[in-house]
C-alpha cells in the first residue's frame, strides 16, 4: 500500500510537468495530422494532373487473357 501512496504523491507533485508534456504531445500530434492531410491532398491533386486517358492503341493491347483461353480451348476440339 505504501508504494501506491508514493506513486500518487509523485503524480501530485509532478502534475504541472505531466500537463506540459501532455499539451506538447497533443500539439505535435495535431501538427503531424495536419501535415499528413495536407501531403495527401497535394499528392492527390498531383496524381489527378498526371493521370492520362488511355489511347485506343493502349486499349487494344489490354485484351482480357481469359477470352483467348476460351477461344483456344474451343479450337482444340
């Protein structure tokens, strides 16, 4: 029971320092969160600007491979 009393006394004696550390950590987390959100917002805008529409040639090259498999299996019979 004595150790619990000492811990409580330590918290009481250091409550100002604990409050300062808490405030500092909350400020840093808020700043980090704002930077994170801003970074992803800018990255999203950058990706939207660089996004290109696929050309007809690119679409021809992107044929579904499962279609070829079905056609080849019918020809084998």
